[in-house]
C-alpha cells in the first residue's frame, strides 16, 4: 500500500455556504477548494477566507492499494 499525506480545511456547512455566497460560486466549488482538489487563484482565496472564518487546517494519511 502507498501512503499519501493529504491536506484539507474543515469548515461547518454554514461556513461553506457563506463562502459560496461571498465568492459567488457553488457549494461544490468551495468543497473542492477546501479539499485541495482545485489549485486556482480563486481556490487559494477561498481557503484563506475559510481559515479566517474559523476553518481548521488538517492533514491525514490516505491509504491506497498499490496497483
């Protein structure tokens, strides 16, 4: 198995909705930004705003079977 350390920002559902309205994007776009699945300038701004508004940065290990 292959271990990968991943990052994400945890934020409440209401916090995600607030960011979606603030940046005029969909809830899904906010989720992708907070899960580091997108790395655009706007995604970076969303992550920064999430941390300012009570989000917590966490790291976790993703176990993946080696193929």
